[in-house]
C-alpha cells in the first residue's frame, strides 16, 4: 500500500473518531502512532521510535518528549502530542524548543492527531523556529500535502534536502496567507494598485470602495474560469468524441463541475456525524457547479447539508430546517463538527417524513 492510501485510511479514522479522543494518550495511540507507521517507521522498534524520550535539559530534569524518531542510530525527528480537542499553539511546544538545542534532531512535529505542524531551524541553526514551515490537517488532506509528507518518510528521508526546502515552504506558506487575505479582504494598497492601472481619473474613496468589491468578484471569476478550462481540457483529452458524436445534455451539465479534496473531506465529516443516526452508506455526495450537496438516500428532496466551497478563501456549510437553508462560515473544515446538532436534527426531521422538498 502506498503512502497516499495509508494516509487516506488514517484520514477516515480521524474523521470518525476525533471527537472521542479527548486525552493525549488516546490521540497518540489512535492517530499519531499510525501516522508515524504510515511514513515508514516501526513504532514497536525502540531503535526507530522511542516513546517518552527523555534528555535532561538544564534545570528541567526528567522532562519528556512523546516520541523521538531515529534513523541510523541518530534522533532525527521529535514529536510532541496533545489531545485531539486542543487547538495547537506555540505555547504547547515548550519541550520541543528545549530538546531541539540538545539533540541532533533538526525536525520537530507538534500535533493533536488532526493538525500536524512541522518545525525546523530555518532562521537560526540549532534553534527551533517560532513558526512551522509546513502545516496540514488530516481532516482536509490535499494531494500536495501527501507529496510534502513523503519527504519525511523513512525511505526518502534526507535532512539536508528537507531543511533546504523548509525555507521555501515557509515563505510559500506566508505568501499564500497574504494572498488569501488580499483575495478575501483586499487591502487599500492592493486595491489602489489595481485601480490606478485600469481607472482613468482620480482614485477617490468611492472609487476605491467599488473597486474593492470588484476585485474580490473578479478574482473568484478568474479562478473558476481557470479551473473550468483545466477540467474541460482534461475531459476532452481523456474522452475524445467522434465527429458524429454531438454529445448530450448530461455532458453539458457536467462541464465545469470539479469535486475537490476539501469537498470530499467535508462530506466525510458530515457522513461521520450522520453515522451516529443512520447507516453511513445512505449518506451520498452529489456535486453541482455552485455547491456540493450531501443527500440522504441519494434523493435530492432529502438534503442533509450543502458545502459551499467554490469561493477563493471563504467556505460555508449549509444546514437545513424544513426547506430553509442557513449558511455558516467555516474557518476550518473541522468547524463542521460544531454543527452536529443541526445535522442530527435534520436527519430526525427527514426520518420522520417531514422536511422533504
């Protein structure tokens, strides 16, 4: 089984069980150890994975890091774990900071089993950086994440190459955050820059306010068009039609629909919540151009929820009561768990024969 398949299995486990893993030990045993195993290390071999790794640091005697991953007899990666319910912050990385300077490790992972933050010494040698150079969520795993994670696997581990690339990953992450912010809420500088290029005349406050709205809409339209062009090209390449084949209405309707990894992850979260009340096989995803519907019994009159993930940076979960949809802004895919009550109520409503439409 390849890395992508192993991570996909672990993602399913994470989505199904994260809410009951309220202690650090539970998160370690159910989520973190399988992740270490997935990247090729034998968690039951103490020469590869040392649990409760201890190295006295100054006045801190007997302090432990949850795992030390070794290769060729040397400690290469330090791992510190927290409960799955904890939102990670730099305040949780105290042991990692102290151990980083007294071991040979140049990589450290802070995780709650769902979010994984990777640290190194990009800024100053032998001193762990304050910010991670790579972060991913097991609840919203992307294809690009799998490729990056592969660099940390036992088979391909090359610390010099990783640390060199860490600097680029860190900068890329920071640039992406700035772009996401500009795309969602354009700054005055960004709006003014574009307005001066296309607007004849003075850029007044009114002009700037109008441009700010147009910038967001234009960026969203541009990205959608690029995605649709890529999709159309892929469809044409993989399914060439003969000259006499004019296609059909179904072909036209499907053009422009691209189910993303985030939509699949969001569906799995809703399915995991629903599985407490109904057979999860009854929960079906049906994608459309403007939203991704999650249905009960594959019936579009029995909608459990909708994923509105087509925006550049903003994502919404649509929940239903009768025929009325309420949209909820999601900061992270795992925020879907906050609406378990609404999803459960919707299932009860549909199972009672009400709310269809």
